[in-house]
């Protein structure tokens, strides 16, 4: 559909006909439903906007299904029709969840420029930059960007409290990850539940192993974070509580996720956390498992079997 709209736009009129309400054509219910003008009457700008919206939605759907390569291609189409930061800021985080760090970084480098900023653009773009910096091992940048992310998130505390909390929590966990990597002692000082959880995990990590090996089993797992953008940081912090046997420790502590999308998300996050630890073998293993699952579920047979299995 999106490709067809782009073809129509190439020879569509540049200006709208008078007194025409240009809405995206769709099937209507009943005989008294609204009538839509033919595509041939729509101006080129409208058709390009419709095509962009289709590519935009396709990107999000592909990313949700963990079809990273196709999501990247769809994102390129959407951004070619609209380079606004609002479009970029929403497209990039799902690509990162698919493990497409290099592709996401290239899209940001190619398309982030002067544009009309949307409501959440600075926040989501900063989150994406922080995750990409962590992937690239630029931990001083992670420390700086996570602090900026927290400040930006607080600006939405009144208008969008849930959105603000996700961003602030992400900043806190990413900030602690950078502190561990850089061996710094400073952490954000707040009194909310997330910071209390962070404080408990930090104290555990800083405890001598003889004591830590017993106490780490008593520390509750912050399960509300398991599907958030900060999952790799959470897993990295947890792994620091058992640095000599991180993978076995994570296997024993993480719940079994039954939702297929959460399973995909966890596999990629395990790979990313291993990368942050410098464990190339574990990183390769988890990425291979994620890719195999994605390839299997990309086939009709795989989707049917997944449905039968309750995934």
C-alpha cells in the first residue's frame, strides 16, 4: 500500500482541488458511511504523508515482531518521506530492542537534523543515544546522557507521569551501569522505589563475595522493569552481584517469560548485558538464539507452531 501511494504521488497534482476533504481511503460500514475521494484527486503532499504513515506503522509492527532487518528497511522509507525528529525518535527505540544498534545509529546520524520537534523527541532521542553509547562502550557518554535523560524525564512528571517514570527509571539504571563500569561512587539521590532498588543492588555489589553470595538470593527482583527499555542495564547490574558466574546467576534468578515478544526481548537484552561485561562468548550465544527464534517465527509454520504452543 505504501509503495502504491508513493507511485501515485509521483504524478499527482501539487495542489488540492477546492472543497475536498482528503482523508486516507478506507472501507466504510453501511451505505450511509462517509465517502472518500479517489486517490487520483489527492495532492502529492497528502499521498506522501499517507505513505509515510504506512511505512511508520510497518516499522513499529516489524520491530514488535522482532523482524529487525525488515523494520530497518521500512524505517528508511518512512524517514525518506519525513525526516522530522518526531518520526525518528519513535522509530529508533524499537529498532534497538531488536538489537539493530548499528542500523539505528546510522539512521540517527543520517536523519537527525533541523526538523519540527515533537513532544517527546528530546527524551526519546536521548534515551536512544544513551543505549547506543553503551553498546559502543562509550561509558563516559552514558554517564553524561543518563543524567540528561533524567532531567528531561522530570519535565514530563506532571503532564505524562507514566512516560516520565519510564524515562527516569531508565536513566537511573543506565547511570548505575556506567558507575559500575567506570568504578565511580556517585549515583542519583532520589527517594522513589526505583532508587531504593538501585541502592540495594549497589550495596550488594559492593559487599565482599563471602557475604554477597548469601545475600544476593534474598534481594527481590524488580520484575516491573523486565519489559522496559532499561532491561539490558538491569541485567548488567544484576550480573555484577555474581561477577565470576554471571550467566548461571542470571539463569537462576530470571523468571520464565511465556510471552513470545518478551522472550525475544530478553534474549537480546541478555546479549547486550553480556557485551557490557565484556563476555563476547555469551553475547554471541544470546544473539544467535534470538536470531534463530526470529527466523523461525518469520515463517507461517513457525507462527502456527508458536500459537499452538501458547507463545
